[in-house]
């Protein structure tokens, strides 16, 4: 286990990449859960955890050769 001063100097930084579409409440809940997971599993202070969300428009993300816009349109048919 890290000593208190070592924990404060250990800043885990997490970046989450996702498609747009989640609410601010959903994103905040996810970031809180990630923070608590790092506190529990890494022994760092919550104040040391930095989380950033990078969101991409659905037209800028692709899966299986189709953009998420194309996939959504195909699912409506």
C-alpha cells in the first residue's frame, strides 16, 4: 500500500472514447464509478483521479464497415 504522500502524487488519468448520445447524468455516474474503482483497486485518493470523455459524432464512428448513423438507419428498416 502506498503511503499517503505517495498516493497524492500518483495521478491516474483515464480517457474514455465514446459516441455522443449519453446524458450528462449518465456520464457523471460512469466517471464516479470509474473513480471509485481506481480508489478501491489502486489505493489512490479520489482527488488524484482525472477522467476525460472524448465524444465523437455518430458519423465519425464505424463498426463492421458502417458508420453508426448508417447502422441506426438500417436498424429502423
